C-alpha cells in the first residue's frame, strides 16, 4: 500500500523488502514507484529524454471522462467493471461460462428484492378481514371454450347414406356429428345441447386420446415357461407404403403412444394392410346406393406371430353375437358408438412394453398403449369395457369390443341412456370416434347385420360381395365362401343340408371335384342370401 495510507492507518515500523513480478510469459519485471503522485493528483509527468515529455492524466483516458474532475462512487465503478466483463464474455467463451451463473443469480436477486419491496410497502392486513368471494364459472363458459373454433380440427365430410346428415356442435360448421335426418328441429337442438356437455367423450384426432387409467385396466404379456426372445429384421417396403409407415410413426410419437428403444429381446417387423374408413354410399351394378365402408388407405400393423406363439393365452369370453343382436333388435331409436382407435386407449404394463418392440426403416420403437395384433388384446379390451359398463349392459347398451350400441323405447329414454354412457366415458377417459358414431338413428349396421325396429336383416354391402363371387376353384375358395355364408346361416333355412355337397370337399384325402351337385348348392345359397 502507499506510504501515506500506511501512516494514516497508524503503522510506524516498516521493513524493507524486495520483490519482482513474474508475468504470464515468465518474464521478470521490477516495479517503478510511480503510484504516489498518480494517486495524489491523478496526473503524472514522464521525462523521456531531451525535449521529450509525456503527460498521463487518468481523468482524460477514463471510459466516462469527467468535465470538472469529479470522482465516482463505488457503485459507478462496479457498473463499469460489469460492463467490461460483459464485453469480455462475448469474446471469451471461458469468461462467458464463468460469469453466466453470476448473471442469473443477479437477475433472481433483483427480482427477489422487488418482491421484498412490494411486500414491505403494502399496508398490513387488518384482523378479521373476510375472504373475497369469487364468481362461479358457469358450465356454459367451460363448454364454449371446449368447443372453441380456434381449436376445431380439420375434418373431411364424406357423403352419408340415406337417412343420415351432419350436425355441428361448434360455430361455423365445426365439430361435426352424424345424426338422424328425420329429427325435427326441437329434437335436434335437444340432442346437440346434451352432446355439447361431453366434449372429452368425443375424439376428433389422436391427440384427444388420454388413455384409460392403469388402475382400471392394464395389458400384460405373460410368456410361456422357457420361452426365448425373437429378433426379426425389417421387411422391405415400396415407396408408397414406406411413406405410410413414416406418417404413422410421426403421429404415434407426437401422441406419446410409442417411444424409441434399442435393447429389446423381442423385435417384430411391420407390414401394411388396407384400411377402411367410415360408412359412405357407393353404387352397385343396378345403380342402387349401398352403404359401405370403402378402403381409404393403408394401416401399419405389426407381425407379432412369434410373440403370440410364446404368449400364454387369455381365455376371457366374448359375448355371443346372436344373443346380443336379439337384445338390440326391435327398438325405435339407437345410438351406435365406436371407440377411437380403441386398443390404443389401454395402457401396457411397464414391464411388458419392451416386448412390443417393432422395427421399421426409421428405427425400433415400443408401444406404451396396446397395439393391434397381440393375441390377448381383444380379451383385455373386452374385460376393460365390461368393467366400465357392467351396470348398464343388457339394460341400455350392448358392448362388443369397441362397438357400443345404445337403445331406447323413445327419443327421451334413448337420449337419457346416451347421456349416462357418455358421462361414464368421460369419467373413465374412454374416447369415441365421431366419424363412426351415429346418434338417434332408426337403423344401423352392427357386426355385419342391419338392426332396426323391424328386427335383424342382412347387410346389403356384404351380400353384394358374395353375389359377385364366381364358382370356387379350390378348397380354399370353398372354405372362404362357406365361412362368409355361414355368418348369415340364421337367415337360410336348412343351411347345413343345402351346403352338404360343399362341405364334403373340405374333408381330408378328398379329391376336389366341383360337380353339378356342388354348383347347385352354391347357387342356392347365393339366392337365399339375396331373397
């Protein structure tokens, strides 16, 4: 320190010492005593030789030179130093990393000081001050926000069969639903008012699916004892199918249904199958409009055959179709509902997710939700639906997998039953597909059968396909025809007797000879289906 400062501090005894400065380049420099006049006057004069003098004035070389020679407060000096460090940090990456925490801490400290000042300056609360009452938000306000036009998804409105039309739950033709075309204005408005209360039960995109609670249902994959893992390579896809897989992967990743994985002992390949959309109308050869589900694209599926062969089978029973159809028939009003990507709403147990790993051109991924193709998926889903609608089944709704059929003896009773089902869907997180839901209709297709107040009839779309079939050319063709025809055997009297010549061809060690008797049986079954 300067000698004058030491004397002012009371130091009287001094010891002489010598020191040298070693700089970063390891050069040794000796100090020159120039500090005393510089600190006293802020000015120093250096004689550099004959007729050469240099004057150094601190106040003139400062970043912010003064006019009258005033001195700065310490706060101003600290601010200047911070500004210099900030400029240095922009050029020096190491300095930026070292001073980053200080900057963040300074911002937090300034914010904390602001809150402290605000709390100190606020007047003290009086004792006994009551709570301010908040206005209760009405259900209509929340409903309006749920059906906001800004959040409305873009949907494709396809031609509908006779007797159906679109109605809209939102403004400007947003959030469509499919309703009975014969409803009067009062019935239609009553239906729409009730449907607007259950936004979370209707799904318009994959993002609307939240999934069932794991406490309600979780899919498990139990393997047979001593089963070994199977790792299969990806299959070659053409450019069109490859694009289908890419879009599906991106969609499932955004929805959180799948996730990347690299260390699974079970890896299955992907393949694509034709995908059918909602019900639309097409013309047949007689120019008749037939309600049908046309192929709209391809669906990515996983070939889980090796995993299924090593899995223990779940023998949970499915309901008998004929009994269910008999309970559904002969009612004036129906609401046919369908789950939105039903299987994707059931979570998989965390310990079993890696078993669902599949490989494709874009990597390996595993499912968090239950995919199509697992052998025990139908049993798990049916068990989940029974646990949800157990007290409503056979009284107001029939459930077969992800097809839910609500019925009632009148418009009001059917609407009341529908509201109970939609409320249960919201409580459990089950989401319905708006495109496959028909509300307050007089008839509909359920599991390949036409259900109405008249009773049970065959589906014309199915019959059209069977009528156009030619005579079987192999045992496989005979088996396929009998399988389709057997689905409607309840409408054909003495079906087993008529089909006996064809069933003989399915016996082992029997030569395939499609004779006149087989041809007559084939034509008679086709005529019985049409009539």
